[in-house]
C-alpha cells in the first residue's frame, strides 16, 4: 500500500434504489486526512450512495476505487445489542476487526461511566455514542457515516465532531451524509442535488422495462 | 439468424411470441383434441385394467410436464443468475403455476385411476409421495415470488431457491424410494427399454404428450407476456415517482 | 469468527434470548401426542421414534426466524457484512450457534422424553445417534430458509413453507434409522445416508445462504 494513491476514488458513479437510478455521474475523491460531507434533500440517494461505496449493493455503472480493508461503515442503526454490556458490545467489534483496545473509544465518547451497563438501558443518544465509538474500535482509516448525529444533543454532536477531527489529524478520512452542520469547518461539502438521475427516456423498451 | 439472447429483450419477446402464439394455441388444441378423442374412443380396453386405463392420456402427459416445467424453471433460473436477462426470470415465474397445476392434474388423475385399480385413493407410494413433495416445492417457490416486493430481489432469491430446491427434490426422490418400495407400475414410457405400452395405446399417447407440451409452451409464453407487462407497469410507476 | 460465535451464544442465554423455549416446545409436543392418539403403550412405543423426530424438527424450525431477524432489525447485519468476515463464515457460525443453543439440547433431552413415549430399550442409541447426525443438517438448511426470508415482515410462516420440504430427506433417513433401531433391526444404512446429507449440506449450503443474504442486504 503506497501512500500517494488516493484511498477513495469515485468516478462517474450511478447508483440505483429499487431497480431505478437515483444518482448518476457522481465523481469525487478523498485523500488522507480529509473529510467529505454529502448533502441533499431526503430521498435523494445519500444512503444508497454510501451503501454502494461500502460494498453492500452493486453500482449501476461507474467505478469505485477503494483501498482494501480500509473502510468502516456506520448506518442508520447502531447494531447495538441490548442484552450485552457496553464493554461487551465494543469488545465484540474489536475482536471481529482484530484490534485490541477499546479504552480510547470509551474515553473519547464519554462512555467510561457506563461501561458495565447493559446497552438496553442506555438512552437513544448514549446508544448512538456507543455506535460511533465502534468506529474507533475498528481501527479502520476510512469512516463511512450515514446520519451519524441522529438523536445526539449539542454536546454529544460536538464530542463527535471532536472525535472526527482527531481521526482526521491521525491521517484518517471520513465520508459523512448529514443534513445538519457538524461544525467541521475543514470538511469539503458535496451537494448531491445536481447528480439526481433524470428519468430515462420512454421511446425504447429495454431490459429495464423502460 | 440473430443470437437467441436477442429474445431476452422484453419488447422483442412480446413481438415474437405474439406472432407465434396463435399458431401454437391452434396446434395445441388440435393435438389435445385429436389425442384424447383417439385415445378415449378408438383404442381397445386393456385386458387387465379395463377402460380405466384410458385416464393414462391425461395422467402421463401431466406427470411428464409437472417435472419438465420444474426443469424449465431451473434452466431459466440459471440463465437469470448468470446472464441477468429479466425475461428469463419472469418466464420461470410464469411457468410455476402451470407446473403446479400439472402436478395437481397428475395427482388427481392418479387418485381416480388408483381407486379402481388398487382399491385406494391415496397410497404412500414413492412416486405419489415424490409428486406431492414436488407440489410443495412449487407452492414454496410461488409463495416466495409473491412475498417479495422488489422484482430483482425476488428473481434472485427464487432463482437460488429453485437451484437448491432441485437438489433437495432429487434427494427426496431417492429418500422416498428408500423409505417405501411402493406399488406404482413402472414408467409407461422410456427410451432405453424395449418394453413400452402396446402400440395401440402408444401413438395416441404421444399425440397427447405433444398436445400437453404445446399447451405448456403457449401458456408460459402468454403468462410471461403478462408478467413483462406487469413489470413494465411497475417500472413506469416507479419512474413517475422519480420525477416528483 | 470465534467472537461472533461467543456473542451469539451469550445473546441466546441472556434474558430475552429465548434459550430453552425450543426445549419447552419439544416437551409439550411429546406430552400432547398421547392425548391425541390414546395412552396404549404398545402404540406409543411404535410411533415414539417418529414423534421424537418430528418434535425435534419442529422445535428447530420455530427458533429459526430469530436467527437473522434480530441482527437485521438493529443493523448489525449491515455492519457484519462490511466487517472483514466473509458472509459464508457468518452464516456458518450462525448455523453452528443455532445448533449449539437449540438442537443440541434437544438431542440431550430426547432420551428423557423417549421414556414418556415408552420407546423400546434398543431404540435409545439409534435415536440419539440419528438426532446427533441429523440436527446439524436441520440447522444449516434452516439457516438458508432464514436467510431467504430475513427482510420480510411476518416471514415466519413463509419460512416454514420453504424449509419444511427441504427437511424431507433428513427426516426420512433420520426417523428411519431411529425406527429401525427401535424395532431391533440394523440401522446402519439410513444412518450413513443421513450423515451424507448432513456433510453435503454443511459443505455446500452456506454458499447459497450467503448469496441469498447478500441479495437481501442490497
């Protein structure tokens, strides 16, 4: 892995939801230490784009150049198991990703006092913090985040922004879809509205039934 | 001649089958009426089975088509999984109810035949049991198609189910053989055996089989057309939503 | 991979995990059978092996819908899919966890319930052996069914319709071995077939389950 290749390079990407293109011609790249915020109205395809980049669904066309084993994805839901304690939840992901320490993650997201509580007893915001702390535990440089600040209060949002900033300073990257201001002044912003797919022409009747 | 894959274009498929369907339907009707009338009224009664043997003209072709329909679905599913032609997946979907109906016909005529011959409507004989299991597979396959909203997801899942189901259906066939030896007579037709049913019964039977095959093809063409149109309608509705 | 197994086992035994429900269900089925067919011990002895197999099979089936549904609902399945574990490993581990938490206890308790059904003494070993060899296939096939129906609301009934026909060969050979054993006949042949089915499903079906799960996650 050489340092001068771009870790994430998206070229002319088109993504589909339910068999129909929602975004097309999306191109951007992300270099080390940078963050990119994706914006756009509800339903414009932010989540679909992120899931495609994370490899959960195939792209309609275009190219995604992503370093192998670099990415950690966090979706709408936290994947927190209510029956396990905070520590057990994080320990599990640390084992899955083959990393060892969960202490930094606990401190950064202010979860130390809660670490022996079953996750089911946490509030929505605390659960969200636990879900985000998972990202630190993965040890992956590229965070792909889908609406990470849902149900976080102002203080927790600031805490999250701080964690992202620290991550970027350490050479990490973040790709964030959000509709609120994260307070990350250094992040580039990409508005997805111009990339919305036009409805295909109706004169032919092809394999996509349009 | 154009490659066979060019018919994977839904429009071309509909255009072509539109031209073929009338011919196919007439041929199917002619073969069925001809075969059944010949079989029912112009063949002698069997010396052992009497006139009940004549149900063979429905029973054997239906049983053949019940299996062949599943085979066709298997091939269509493989084509969909490998080449991603939507028409293929829709043809598999279209064939399933026809195949299930054929299975029901085979089971029902078998019961009607079995009653005078074996003195029972139903017997847990390997052949009968296998067909019952095949019917269950058809049911599951159709239920899965109708349960999933997204068309491509449904096509993928049912395709894989068809592959896995085929293996298990075959396994069940042998397991059932092991489990009970049965009293069903041997196959009525076979290519490798000299001994078939007598010629007087044989030719009308062949005609009936041809009729069932033609009927099956015609029904699958027709139902695939319907599926394509329904699919196009959903695609157009989705496109409308995109424009909002 | 071990982490996932440990997590699933832990979740199963913690509150709300549903551990033991399968056992209770098995017990109830076995208790209900004599009410339905009458208390004659000769009759019960004849059908005991088959009833125990059906009971174990249904108990396995009933616990399947939780296999992926919980991970699907809370988003862990998305996260696992993007984790450095191949999907084939995930489904295999899930099947193993299901076998350990649901099927293995059934195998252990089956001889106890066999007493209630008056199973002949010669039938105990074949029963336990056939269940031990056959239940892994039930778990693996069930994982496939659970993966097929994971995204569906009220997928449980549909899953039964899909999974039960796939259970036919396993049930035939398993119950046949147990029945022959109970009647004092040689039961080696069905047992070998049963082992073959189990090995085959364990080797091949995880690929189908993983493919199906990937499709469902799209």
